[in-house]
C-alpha cells in the first residue's frame, strides 16, 4: 500500500507491503458539526464557564490578544475576524487592540510571516507584534519557583485574550490554554524554570493529572490574569472542527476532551518499525519542532525497534542551545545525565531525543546533510522508501510497521 507523508510543503511517498502493516494512525471518526469560522462564531456565542467576551471587555480598555507564532498551525487569520467583531460589538476601538505573536524561545518573525499569520483584516485594523523576552514586566514567582516575567504589552493590558490550537504536548500534556502566557510571552529564564519539570514521570503527552509543568503554567497564567480564551482543534487537514471559548481552564479542558476522541489511538501492540511524520509545514520547519512527532512515536515502537522520522527540517536544528548540546555531547546518553543536573531550555529537546535513542534506533529523512544528521546521533536517509527498505532488511520479512502520518497530533497508547 502506498502512503504519502507530509514533508515541508510536499510529501514523501512510501510503499509498505500490506502483510507488514500493523496499523495506520489516522484520526478517529467523530461527529462533525460546524467548521471553520462558523464554528469559531458558535464558540464565541456559547462560552464555557464565562460570560460572552462582548460582556467582559469595555470601551477604552487596552486589549492584548496572544496567539501562536509561525512554528504552530494555529490559523489565527481564520479566527481574528470573528474575534474582532465580538470586541467591536462591545465598543472596543481597533487602536486599543494588540495582536501579540507568542514566540516563547523561538526566532523573531519576518513582517511577511506576521502578516500571513494575522490575516489581511487584522493586519490592516490593529497592531500586530512579536513578543520580546527583553521587554518584560516582573509579576511575581509561582509556588514552584518560576519567575513570572511577561512581555510588557501583555502585562500592562487591561484585558488578555489567549488564542491557540489544542494538540498533545510531550511534557505539558496538551497545548493551548494558559500556555499562551507561559511559555508564550515569557522570558527564557522563566521558560527554563517551568520546563525543568519535564523529567518528572507525570510530565507526558495527554496527561494533566499531577503534571507540574502544566500546573505551573496555569498558576503563572492566573497571576497574570487571562480574561478569555479561544482555542481550536484542527483535523489532519488543519481545518477547524471544534472551537472552545471562555474560562482559561474550563474551556481548555473541554477542548482536551474532544482532542482525545479524535487523536488518542489505542494499539494492541508495539511495532518493529514506526514511520512517522509531523504532517509537513509548518510543523517540520526544523528538528527542534519535528522532535514532537518523534516523542509521540516512541510510545508505539518496540524496544530495539526503529523510528523513521520524516520532516523537512529545512532550517536545520532551529535553536542555538539545542544544537550546542548536540555538538558538545560525547554520546546521546550523556545528554540525559546533563539535563537532570544542568537543565537548559533548548538542551531539553536534545535530551528528549536521547531518551528515545535509549530504546530505539532513529532514522531521519530530511533536507539536512548526512553529517549534520549524524551529529544529532540520528541515522540519515534520503527518502522514506530508502529508510523503510533498510529497516525491513534489518528486522526481516515479518516485521510489523506502524504508519503515523500526523505524528505530532496522534498519541498511541499501547499495553
């Protein structure tokens, strides 16, 4: 059977013998109602645990709308028209609204990227800016010791509205909700303090119970004050099929429950070979982002098996500290030891890759050169088909193969 795996703006085609296919992890069938902008407007009209946004904001208030940057598939441009209409219905003036792209620890964006993300209407009507970790206001410290240092236009706003898409996050449990504030518009030191808890057993994809990373994020969000959220769940084609709006926690949890019905996948057994893709652009822009698909795939591969990670990574490693840790490590395991005693933001993803390598071989199909791939302790391959053929020779004609075309979204659960 032939499959197409997202690779940048294109695809990698791969043929897998039918007898070897254990499963193909595509989204579960769910009942669909409204989609796209119509679903966003429905959510705004029916907020969860909150009054309508138009009844919360007041004329003359400074409004900060925090949304995702270019590394996330959040379709801000589809959400903003409905959100602006809701704000204007309350008498808010366009000049009092700022759309803030939450960079976290990511690179600044170009004007073209900001404009494309915002959409033509928002770009024309309101101020649209990247967050700046060098221009923050200290708002306290969480009970877990994380400094709450927030981008000034967000910290000093009268109202804060957080946007985002909800998907699985490999140690925060899920994206969305208060994550737009911490780490979205925080300083590197604050993010580092929060993310240091990723090594705890409860810090894993799909888990909120006892997850101190998520709890710390939400405590920081409460200290700053989030007046309203508007989060969406996207299908495999990146279309909005569910929107939740209202209270920063209650609405978020409802979105998480829906995500589980769509993307949580129960499997009877682990596979010898896992073929996984982030689903293409923008999620596979660099290895720093593509790693998320690898982290989901680790739950489905046998000990000693192979994960074939398919992602363009056209911008290389994508983060300075991440690349430094890889360059400095004598071997992969050393990064696991290092992260326990010397947690550094960026280095944490290098350690996460090393944790997968403890149990499986990882082959990377990307646009990076072979030497660069090997420096990350991964095995390079020039196509998904080449990588699969090699793995089938390695494990034999009866090897089981699992295909994850949307690896950053689907979460396997195995015995």
